[in-house]
C-alpha cells in the first residue's frame, strides 16, 4: 500500500461517480481520492475540484493514470461498453477494482475480467448497490438464518411507465449495449439471485420490445438518440434446483404506475422488498410483517457498498460482490437477448 490510506483513482467521473461513489470514499477515514480520469476534460476538472484532486493527477487516458499515480484502488464508472478495458488494465497494473453495474455486456467480457482478477490476485467487486440498502441487508439476514426455508420462485420487477433516461449514455447502443435490462433488471435480478444463493441457471425464455420509446417521457429524452434494442423486457428463468424467476423491466410501458419489487416465495415464508415485508402462516393466520426499525435504517446503499469493499481490501476478505456472481447474471442477460432474437427458450 502506498500510504496508510487507500489511494483511489477514478476512471469515468460523471453522474454516478460524483453523486454516489465520491461520497462513499469521502466518508471513510482511511481512504482518499487521489486521481481522476475522464475523457471529457470539463467533467474531469469538475470532478477533481469536487474531490480535491491535484491538477497533476487529472488524466484523459487511464493507462497514463495507472502508470503515473501510485494507487491501491481503481473505481470504474464509465458507460457499460467501456467497463471491461479499464477493469482489465487496472487489474493488470496490480490494483483492486470496483466497477459499476452491469459488470460488462457479454459473458466473454466478464470471463476476461475474472481471468485478469485471478492473475492479479486482487479484489474485483461489481457495484450492485441494491444489495447494500438497509432492507436488503435485513432481508439477507432473514434468509441466511433460514427464515424463508427453500426459495422456489421469485418475481423481480422494475417497471417505469415513462422513464427513459435522458442523460449519460443509457440509451446509446454503442455505449450501453442494452436498455432497461442493463440499467434496471440487473439490479432486481442480482438481488433475487443473491437472496436465493445464486442457483445455477439452466434456461431462459424472454422477449424484448421496442414500441413506444418515442413517446414523451418524464425525463424528456431525445427519441432520435434511442438506439438500444429494448424499452421493455420480460422473461422466465429456470434453475437447476427447480427454482424459477419471473422478470420484468421497462423504461416505457403503458402501465398504471411504476413497480419496484423483489418477491420471493419460500417453503417457510414469503418476502417482498421494498418495503421489506415478511409473510408467514402463524397461529392459523397468514400475516404480513413489516420492519419498523432496522439496525441499518438510513444507510446509503452506495456508501455501504464502498465501505464493505474497503473493509474487504483491508482485512483480506473476499469481494463483497465477486465477478463470478456477475457472470451468472450476465449469462441470464445474454440469454434474455438471445431468447428474444430466436423467439424461443434457450439454454444458458
Ligand atoms: N448503481 C446505480 O444505481 C447506477 C446509477 C447510474 C449509473 N450506473 C452505472 O454507472 C455507469 C456510468 O453511468 P453514469 O450515469 O455515471 O454515466 P455518465 O455518462 O454520467 O458518466 C460516465 C463518464 O465516463 C466517462 N468516460 C467514458 N469513457 C471513458 C474512458 N474510456 N475513460 C475515462 N472516462 C470515460 C464519460 O466521459 C462520462 O463522464 C454505467 O455503467 C451505469 O450503468 C449505476
């Protein structure tokens, strides 16, 4: 380690970096942001000023940053299609890496990242922030204590009726590859899999639609820039242990309102999140219990994910979200697009 504090360099210093990752690192006494790389000069300068980074440590090329600055950690917050290259470069340079979700945009890319991580013997964490909110942490405790019994079905849904993003790279095929599947479904899919213990997926049947993305959306996107293949996706995923997930996600659908839920059916209980609700049969009644007080109340998910990553580095612990889990998620995401293209169920 270069100093007592973890020295952090960013690749990609836009919305999520400045809005969520900066505060996460800045809340830690034993970490400091010391370098910024962004291909947009103005973004890099603004981010460096916000993080208190010296001018000499502002870069447009991450290879130069890796060469010139002693770093412990590289935090990659570039658009989806530009995750793999800086992640592999940073691991090859012997740094620990945290990268935004989705890990990458194909199974082959995630496999390349895993190989680089194994060669480097460094930690690689995928920033699946939804796992680190108070309710998700409590849900995991309940599952791990056996409260659910065997989980055999999940509904993972994140639907926005008219919520096509207007900023960043989200709607660009070239920069993001996919639409709500990569932006939204990856969150609820990851949380479902995490709570289910990452069973082995076997088959996916899915469809994607592009019907109304030119309609007005609350974020006022420019339909001419919309080049990703999906505005709505729905699928059914089968697992080796017999469990299944029903998945639905959208940026645009004529639905009565938005939905955001992970519902799990277990042999001992049901669980819906958020809000965290436990459903159990007790004393002859099927009852719903909602948590009134959580030890993690008020916790910020992105800050907690970064705190846990820093702790794992310092204690030599495992990655809080290892890329091997993201590989399972990516197999399913690849399966969704493949099944939609072929019009039938596919093996994953
Ligand atoms: N976890 C969440 O809740 C959440 C929320 C928003 C975005 N994200 C993810 O974060 C990532 C970035 O999204 P964003 O909203 O911050 O986008 P953004 O466009 O605001 O920021 C991305 C930045 O990366 C820079 N960049 C692109 N290529 C680069 C390169 N090769 N080297 C250096 N910089 C480069 C861009 O100039 C831009 O400033 C995406 O993968 C997205 O899925 C996650």
